[in-house]
């Protein structure tokens, strides 16, 4: 009695082809995942840079509004530095409008130095703004436009802050640039 089997097995060639095609497919999937992860990191860094940039601008704007400068000038002998002075303060009390003069004038200095953004008041220590994992790139600038150097009451001065944030995270270099312009009414 002869046993016969009609079942066919997988040949060695078919097995090698299946392994080859599977490895190509897995390689493509791995590349797609790598690209997706890198894209996600870049998107996250972009969002973080936008948030940090907006917080920096909001901090500067709040400081300037609370300070109420009466004069603004570039810092003598320094690039990327602007000096705001408050020579007097006007306020209203029960007897009318009062003016309090400061001698010497109060000041607020905003400068980019050593890859940091520093705010300095006449009293206290300089405030280094926390850039949350970013550093201020050397391409950052502060430009003072539209003032004669000795502004008169009601004159406007425009200060342009160009903030270039630089981050290196897990071998990803990200450069973020934003320009913000403030128009300040010199009171």
C-alpha cells in the first residue's frame, strides 16, 4: 500500500522571498516612524519657541507699561540695549494733578548680553528672563526708531525687539525668529 500526499510545502525560495519582502516592508515602516518622530519633535520645539517668544514679549511689554517711561535712548556704547527713564510721575489726588520728580531718574534697561535677555531696574538685581531651554542667539537685536534722542511729551518712540531663540535638543537644532515692535508714548 502506497501512501500519497497531495499537500505541497513551502519551498526554500518562497520562504526567502517572504523574508525579503517582510524586511523591506519593516524597513519602510521604521523610516516612516523615524520621520514622524522627528517631525513631531520639530513641531513641539516650534510650539515651545512660540510660547517662550510670546512670554518674553509679554514680560517686556508689561514691564514697559508699568514703568511709564518719560524718556528712551540707546545705551551709550552698547549694542542691543535700550534705556528707559522715568524722570517724573504724574498722579491725581484730592487736590488735583500732582507731579513727582525723580532725581536721579528711575531707569529700566533692557539688553541682550551673553545669550540672555536682561532687564535691570535702578534698584535690585538684574532680572534674567528664563527662556525655558532656549538661548538667545547672537542675531537678536533691539532697535530704537523714531525718536530725536530727547523726546518731548507725547512723542512716540518705536522699539523693535527681534528675538532669535536657539535650541539644541536630542541632536535637533531649531532656530526661531520673531520680530516684535512696541510703540511707546513718552509721557
